C-alpha cells in the first residue's frame, strides 16, 4: 500500500492534539410546489478531544529508545 508518510504523521498529530470542526445542521420543508426549501441552518463549533491511542502511537514510533 502506498501512502504519503508526512500526511499520515500530520493527521496522527492532529488526532493526538485534538481539534475543532464546524458541525452544520440544516432543516428543510416542502414548499407549495413540493420543492425543498431551507428554513434553518445552524453551525456549531465542535471540539474533538485528544485521542490517547494516537498519543501512545506517537510516543512509541518517535520517542521510544531515545535515551
């Protein structure tokens, strides 16, 4: 399997550090012509907490054996 090791490392670090995302919820109703019409759009910033298994992976891969 071929993958970009730098990209994987960046994503692993992001997961280990935690990050924020925008969560979008949209509500629609049918209008008189039976078309969908957007009536409400709510954007909420959601924080994804750090993942301890990602932290463990980083420590094992990059820091173990560095004495």
